[in-house]
């Protein structure tokens, strides 16, 4: 059947979709989410169909195309194309199989991941896959295959080096910007650490957002390789590299139900590590009230899962369970966090001690894993590298390699309107809620507004007097600040006893 | 936040969706599939958001709206509206709960169904519900609640009559147009039978498609009530009545994976019966090779489920398991089937015997259920009503009440181009495949082209000579016929031994 293209001037954000008028679809006996091949000259693309019931949207004789399809076939409004019915992707049968509770083999999982990466599945079909893996948890063998497949169908970084170090934090703790301190220490010690980080999704800043205050993070994989070969390390945004791209698509359909299938979380993290050819990985699992992993028991279970999967993937994994009950560092928000980091690396006494200590401990363990220090001596080596100024020199080198310039921490631009939130009574701080502090910093504008956020003046255990500042809010204007004040009343983030 | 409406000129076919530019959504800390309230004057509507990454689709300061939202708020391109963040529907928590394997209570299931009916859930969220009910099968109590909720949130037909008879066939058998023979017999006997039927989805004709050859089937619920009060029966299209509308939305997301959650199949059928206040129901489960229910064991299990659910709903259910291995009747396709039915009702000897016998048996059972005949005497009464011409008189009465005129079966217009498909050898017919015959009839143009289809000249068990006609194809033109001939080669529908 020949049809005339209608440019719908809208993108689906992934899936390849075409809309047919119901008359044309009936004639070809095609139904919602069936597949067709669109043929234009020598180019062929298989797409999923949706059906227009009214001729207002797509009239008979026309085919409505979304941007992804137009681009893929280089089509424009008014072009004439030919369509023929096509089979559904075989991965749909495998998804059904998993939903029925059966185990999937390598061929099946690889086909599913390939189809996800190449936009061959509709959101509904992908959702069935996520639901199937959640209701019928993948076992270790399936998780290993999934991880390898996610890494394989995407970009990979190959380096002629050994070992290749990496770190990962499970997240959920405000601040906690250890990566930017660890990477320069490890790289300065002569180990290779091609670090990729994410931007914030629901937090006031991801590591990539904070690095971006100092330098460019949107780096191609080839450039990343050259930077790592030159400086031993990098601090780039993972989202721009197309590493394990299936993962992002899976996360998109997990969010509506806040699905966190354990096997998928593991595969998601480890696939990105496998993509950069990591050989040694330190995982930080913050645990405690108000963090992502609320109980020690859950944390220990997750630790075991990371180590088992690491063995299968031949990545040497070490896991530490850390205190996740309050924010780490003082700055919350990209610019405020970047300033903390530079103060610590510059041995400025204003650098927050909790963040410095946690980063040194983690860097120490990694130096031991990478063979640069004997068991128990890593911390000392990390401290030496920090104190000597070598770590500071290294981060400046990385900043420059990524296209930035040396930055004076006191010159980092913060949001102009500030407000001190003060203690409502005398006492000792019992609790600072990660969730409440994060929410407040986000409402103030972080991470979009890099200078916005919160600067903590006190931590858990500190004595405070009524009226003393607990934290300072940084907002871009007074309207926003007033809104933040309203939100603070509702979230009640600091408990004084 | 105030935004200017962009009419996207496209409909979603259900879910209420708005598209924001990523800058605006970041500022409000909104993510994919979050909810917002759109406010225009006194009108408020809660919708799901999608996020545009490019300004080409929706630029900052604008909100892209699909037809459903524009209609709901009576908006047009360029209007200024206000948006505020809104909570997600609580039903999302309940869906997650079911996916986690927990049992749902009445309040939870009713909320889910209400949200489905009112387009409050995205396709992804609805898919999670279907997957959850499939992976963690609903028990009888949950199925009962779901059935009642599906019936409750939709139109219902209330009649001051008792009993109210109904029938249902699980489907999968080509032809099998028993309903059009049973309804006039039952109604002529003085029982009430407000029959709704579906159109074809994947078959060459649904009962509604076949009735439509003779009269109007798209009838409002009020008119349906008047027709039933006058004639005791009707033969209308259920899809036009908005009975149990949640069901259609659920089926839409089941199709891509051919999900057939048993509890949902049961709820789907029974909710439509509850919507018309049926008190007595005869269910026909065709079973055998090539039918939907392939084994006798599965058929017996399904029979038990129908009866149990019927008890909970206080609908008296009787189930017969029939032979589903070959088509029933000779005509396959709306016009050819309608002709068969009128021949049978008119006592014309050309009426197919297998269809006549099956319909009489079923009608007989229903006459017994409804108290018009003693046990074992229903068949005879049904036969009397048929032979006496009362059933024919009754269908003419119903046809007229629905807006049609008496039709001469030999005057029904069939597709003009015919072709006899003949036996490839001497022998006895061992098998006629429902699937192959249905596929062939659809390719010939049924049900869109009402006159197209197949007319069977032989049935299983008949002796044939090489070259003798097995069936006749009716196609609208020669091109189509040639295409049908190609398809027949591939499907190989008739086995001769």
C-alpha cells in the first residue's frame, strides 16, 4: 500500500511509531501495536503502528510519522512511501515467557536488549518486560547476561591499561560528592579511573551537574579516551556517551511506578562499569533512616549481590556500607558542592570534615585494591596525596583537559538571595533529613540553577542555641525564596532535642 | 505557572496527556508521567505529562495538548492556562501493591477501575496493572470486585423483568452465528434477552457485524431499553453502549503481548452481562484442536470458573463445552452468515444443519433455565418455535425495531467475484482449520467488506472427489481474489485423507 507522509511534528522520545487511518489499517488487517515496514527507495524501517479513528489526525491514504521515523528514513511531509505488514519482534515472545515465570537464555535476553536499544519495542511492551523481571526476579545467570548485553549494545571504552578503577555510590544522601575528591587522588597515584557520572534525576545535584560548575562534562567517548590516557582520569557525564543505552530506556518506564527491580538495579550499575572496562570497583551503600537502603540487613543483602555479580563479570568488587542518615558535606546544590570539593582538595580548612574523611577512606581502599598500598595503608597514602597538593594539581589537570580553567573556590558564583534558617529552640541536633534538605534545595532551583541550594551550618550531634543559623538558603530571587520558606514549613527537615 | 496552549492536533485514544518543554518541567521539578492540574477559569483537569526535549515540539512557555484534553477543558490553540503540580492517582500505589503480590481490597480495585474509565492512567501504568494481575492472578473475591466495579463505572440497563436471559460464546470458531437464531427463539417464547454483541477484532465477522447486514446495531442504551420492552429482545452492538468501558481499555494493552489473564477474561465477560442485569447466562466454550480452548481439561477448568464467579455475582450460569474443531455453518463473513441465519429462521432447507442444531440445543437449554420448559423438553420447544415461524416473525420484529426492514435472504448482496477452491485429491475431509478459513475470509475483505468471505461446500467427514468444490471465495474484485488465492496456498486450511 502506498501512502503520503504527514509530518506530525512531534517526537516520541524513543519508539518508532507511525499512525494509520483506521480504514487503511482495516484493509491491511493491521491492529494497534502491529508492525509494518516502511519502504522509501532502498531504505526500510520497521515501526509500530497506532490507529487514528478520525480523519482529522491522519486521513485515509496518509501515514502520520513521528520525528524518530522521519529522521531514520530521511522523509519529509508529502513524500510517498510504501508499507507492508511485518512480524512483531521475536523479543515479545521472550517477554511473555518471562512474564509466565520461565527463565530466559542468552539469545533471548540479548534479543530483548537489542530491540530496546534500537527502539523496536513500544512503551507498553517494554513495561511488560520490566514488570516481568520485577514479578519473576532474574537469577544471577540471567542478570549476568542482561548486564553484558546492556554493555555490549552501546558504546564501550577500551583502554590498554590494567587495573582500571571505578567507584559507585547507591545514592540517596544529599551532598556526598566523594567522586570529585577520589578521582584526582586515584589518578595522582598513577591508577586509571575513567569515571562517568549521572546528572540529577530527583536530587539537587548529580556529580555531573557539580563537575559542570568547573568544566565541560559533555565529552565524546573518543575525547574521553584521550583525556584518560593523558591524565589517568576524567569526570564526565555518562548520559552523553551512549554507554548501556538500554538502561536509560528501562529506567524511563520504571519511574511511573517507582519500580526498583533489584536485578535491574544491579545490571544497570554494572553494565555502565563494564562499558568502561572497569576491573576494580568500590561500591558505597549509604544505609540508615531516610536513605535509599533503610536497613543494615538490606544493605548487607545488596552487598552480597554486587559481589556475586562482580565475580560473574570478572570485576573485582569491594563494598562498604556507610552512614546515610544525614547529608555529607555542607553544600547542597552544584555550585555549593563544587566549592566544598575545591576547598578540600586545596587543603582549605573550610572544607567539610565529614566529606573529606569519607572520600579519603574510600580513596584509601581503592589504592589498596589497585595495588598502590598494602592492606591498611591506603588511607595514609590518600591523605599524603591530598596534603601534598598532588590531588589538587590533578583535578586542575582534568578540568583543563575537559576544556575548563582553574577555578578559585571563593570565586564560584552562588545564587544572590540568601536566608538563614535558624534553630527554633536550644538543644542538640538529632536528625537532618536527606529528603527534606534535597527537596528544599531543589525548590530553591538546584540543579537547573547551579548557584542555588543550601549550605549546612550544623550537623547531627551539634549543640545549637535558639535563633542560631542551621543552614543558609541560596535562591535566585525573592519570590523563589518565599516559596522555599513555605516548603520548609511543610518538610520539617531538622529535628532538635 | 502560566502557559500558552499549543494544539498538537492529535489524539491519544484515551489517556489525558500534556507535553511541557523540559525547561518548564525542570523549573517545577516535574518528571515524565508526573501529574499536573490544568486550570482554565473554573474548569480543572488532571493530566499526565510528557516532556519535550526540543523546542521544535513544544517550546518553553507553551503546553502541548492532545485532543482529549482540549475537549475536556474546551481549549483552543493560543489560550492561556495555569498549571500546578498534582499528586499521582492513588491507584498507582494499589497497582504496585498487586505487582508486589498482595491482595487488593474493594476500595483499591474500585479506585483502579475508576481511574481507568476516567483516563487517569497512562498506558504504562495500565500495563503494569494488567501485568500484575497476570503474574499474580486475582482470586475469586478480587475477580468478583473487579467485575462489579467494571459494570458499575459505565452504563447499565435496568429492566423491571425477571428472568433476564443472556448467552456468551468464548469464540474462536469461524461462522458459529448462533446468537441470531437463539435470541428470536427465546424472545418469541416470552423470555427477555437484551443481547449485546461485539464486532470482529481478529475474526471475519462478529455478531454485530453480521446483524448490521440486516439492520442498525449502533443503538443508544435508552433506545435499547425501549426495544427490549417492546419485543423481549434485541441484537445490538455492545461497543456503542459504554457498558463496562474499563474492559476495552484493558484489552487494548493486553493485545500487544496477547495476554489473556484468566481472571480478566472472566471479569470482562461477566461485567458486560452484569451491566445488562442478566440473571441467567448460558456460556458456550468451543473446545478442540484449532479453537481458543484447545483441551477438554482447560475447558472444564474454565467452566468451573464461570460458574463460581456467576454464584458470587448472583447470575445463574450454565456452561456447555462444544465441538470447536471446525467452522459451524457454511457462510463465513457478514453477508454470507446473515443469509445462513435467515435461511434457518425461515425454515429454508439451504440453512446449514450444524448451525441450526447447535442453536436449537442452546436455545432449548435457555428455555429450561428460564422456566419455559421442563428439564429435557427445551429442545423440542425451541424446535416448535422455529418450525412454527414464530422465531422468524420475532427476528423481523427486532430488525424493524432497530430501524431495518424485512430482508429476503436471497436478496442479500454478496461480493461480485467468486472462485471455487477445489479438492486436490479424492478422499474424506479430515480437518477444516478455523484459523485458515478465518484468515482467508479476512483477506477477501470481511468484515469491512460485508459481502466478502467464504462459503463452505463441505464439512469434516464429507467424501470429496478431486476437482470438486470445497468452498467458494467471494471477493470484491479480481486483484483481491488473486491475493486470496496466494494466501490460501500458504495457509493450507482443508486436510483430505
